[in-house]
């Protein structure tokens, strides 16, 4: 047989040769470094036979696929160790994920595993790493696999096999063995457990079996793995930073918001949190108006017939909330687009009216499973920074470019640099291939015309159209998907939208769905973590804290505070009978950008002594001068590191 190497040269091998054979034929160094083989875009075990004539890549620690491979290995190591320590435990699934791996277990009654058990589990994992046990694949009949896992009382594996038979009609399944452990697994895996060089268990959580809250709650153990201890240490340091910045922790400490089981997945915003939301909303409203959007407000409850016509009924009804009013089935909106369509349809439209740009801070509700809720980042009550544009085909590229430029402007305020991904048609979709061809060409054309680099995310478009997603990286290196610009030919067709063209004929408009912050809740959560609660002045819930040194300075402090409040700053006066040192420490913990210290000399001269959070003294000045400077800083929406003014 003959395969093709990455440089294009052919490599002749014996019939039935494996990836390991190919690596040895290329050289002993590669044979030692090889982890897996890649052919036709698929990563396979080194022991798997190669396909004749296909290009071949040997996966090593330097390959893009390597970390996912050894993290999958580490997940099996975790299950091996857990079953040794808790022989009655039941295993379910254990995949690699973006930053590591996890495995879900059902532990015996009375056994509760926590991070206090991690050292013991990790030690058992290390013993199997040191044993350098090979990962061996075995393909067996469904009957044999069912008999094996049934006898071991591994009920979750039995259920998975039965589902494979029902959904895919399989007659055989693959098992992987390493040391004493055997798992139902598609693979691939590295050659042996010894390739997992550095790993760490990181957390434990509850997870419903198959994400279904009606099923049993399992124990999910998370971990991560790397090829070197230094890479692992760097990652653990980032995790520690992330824990310190966790928006749920900071939300409590700074009194920004709270959650209650009375309304799961829906934040209760405290006054300080509302100050942040109000500033984000003001920015959103101001910039939308500047770009020709007209703000609207639409109801949250609709007849279900609307959702059937829009296509959301088939796609989203399991994630919607329903009620019945006067024998009429109604649903809370999960999206704003069908509502904005009603506004468009309210009157006849001409080509002279287009583009029409509607914006709405639209409240939507989605029934996210309770196991997936995560602070502000995954909620059921969602305020979208939504907009819909109705335009002609000729206007599409210009409007998409306008959306992207708007996004770049917003993200620049927060120090985010966007990365663009064009998501194309999914398998389940509305509309004809011709419509999808036109929509994908239009989005790609806008990106190319603007000279913007982008990646293709094949099959990840929405059910009604392709989209451009905007991703960015925060201050500690985490990636977030924020904005989206989605092109839609299907919904205008489903709702029979029209406009009268210059030729006096009726034409169908194109609809653009646009959200740039994503949702106000999620974006606020991201910003809390990005800034670690130390917001730029324009966003800070408390902009200045007035600190009288002694009780006799309180009347002057009140006058200063009132003057700054009247000027438009968010100010508090700390009237407690505490030392000024204690007040400054508490102000630092509250992350107040400015503290104004007032004593005898400041009161006599009509001045304030200004301190900047983390920086210390900026000198003395009048309250009016401080107010002017602070207001100018807030108006400019400058980031904290850009502020450099002193008395």
C-alpha cells in the first residue's frame, strides 16, 4: 500500500500497515513521539490500519489534536482510579473538553466525593501513569458488550449501548482497555497511559445524567492535563485568577445582584448592579440612535401560532414557557424577531423606506435546564441588546459592514479585539439551498470587502440563516463569543414580507438579526470578571467615596457629596465613626475608583484630598475641579489604565 506524507511525497508500506508502522518507517524519533495518526480529517489510534492512498499525518505532542487526545486518556485514568477506590461506583461518560476533561459517576449511597478526595484519586492515577499501561481497542458484538456491562452492573453503559442500537443500528461496539479498566468508547487514545505527563483534578460538581433534570444527579469530577508541568502550572494559575474574578463571588461582595430559588436562573439586580446595567443601556441607546436605529418595545407573551409560523415552535418549544389565557395557548417569547416582523408588517413599505433598523432591549425567556444555569452567564430571563434590519438585497453588504463596525466600536471601549467566524448552513434548517447560497455569499462578501480575516465554522449557522460571530479574549486569556450578525431570507418568506421596488413590483426584503453585547446579563457577568470588579469610572457603581476624617468633618463631607451628586457623579459619604485608615481600606475593598479625604485643612481651604484606587494620593483640589475632571473621564469612557491626571 502507499500513503502520502504531509510534504506530498509517497510512502510505501506493507498491506495492512498501521499508523505506528508509518511512524517507524519515517524515523525512530517520530516513532517514539507518535501519539496517533490522522487521515481524511479523522484522528485514529496508532494501531489502526491505514487507508491505502490517503494522506497521512502523525500526531505528536506538537500537533493541534494532541491535548484533546491525552485529556481523553486522562479521563479514562480518572475512571480507573475511582473504580479502584470505590469499586461499587458506576461510570457513565468521560470526554475531553476545551480546557481539560471530566468523568461522571454514580457513587454508592452515603459516599460523597469532594475535592478533599482529589489527592487520593490523583495518586492512584499516577500509579497507572507510571505503569505505562497500553490503551488497547477491542471491537465486540453488541450482545457481548451488553453481557459484560450488565454483569458488572454498569447500568449507564448498558443504556448507551441500547441507544446506539436503536439510533444507529450498530451491531458491534468498541471497547478500550487500560490496566484493569474497560470502557465503552469510540476513541481514539494515545499509545499508553505513560503519555499523560502532567494532570490535576480541579473541581467537582453535580450533573444530571444526559443533562435531563428528570434523571439522576451524578457526580462530575473535572480535571485537566498537559504535556509539561510548566504548562499545567500556568493553567492552574489562570484558574486561580478566574476563581478570584468569579462574577458570582464579586457580585456578592460588591452587592451587585443576587439569585433566589423563588425564580431560578433570573438575577435580582441590586442598586449597584443596576448602575452598571443603566450605563451599558445608555451606551447601547446612544450608539444605536447615532447609527440610525429606531428603538421599539414589544410584548413578551404571544399566541403560539406566531411561533409555529416563525419556525421557533419546531426548533425551540422545549425551551419555551407556555400558559393558557381564555382557552388560548400562549408562549413567552424566546426571541424578538417575530415581534419586530409585526412592526414591519404594520404598513406598506417602499424601497425608499429601506433600510429599516429596529432596536430593542428585549426581554426574552428560555427554559435552560437547571444543571446548565451559571450565574449571569447562563440565565432564563434574558435582556438582549437586539436589533433587526429590513433591507434590500443590494443593501445587505453595507448593512452587515455597519453592524461589524458598530461591534468593533463597542468592543474597543472594553479593550476587546474581535475574531470573526462565519457559520454556514446546519443540517436542520429552513429555506432552500438557493437562499442559503445567496445568504452565505452576502456575508462572505461583506467580510472580504471590509478586508476582515475570518474562519469558517461549517454547519454552525442558525436554523434560518448563516451568521458572523464575534469572539474576543478577556484580560486573563479566556475566549468569549459575544456578538452575532445573522442573515435571514427564510423568515421574510414565511411571513410574506414585501416592499414596493422602484419598478413598482413587490419584492421580498432581507432580514438581518444583530446582537453585539449578546445579552446585558451575560455581558455584565463577563465585564465583572474582565475587570475583576474594578470598573472604569463610567461603569463603576460607586464613582467617589467621601471620607471625613472625624465626626466634625461630616457636615463639610455632606456638602461635598451633594455638590458632586448634583454634578452627575455617583457618590457616597462614609459617616461611620471609624479611623480614616479603616475607611480607606474598606473603600479599596469596595473598589471605589476615587476616595476624597476631608480633614481640618481641606475644610478650611475648601478642598478635597483625592486618592485613586490602587494608586494612592493624587493631590488636593477643589470639589468642583475634581467633579469636572471625573465627569470628563466618565464621558470619555476611558479604561482605568488610561487615566493619568493629578492635581
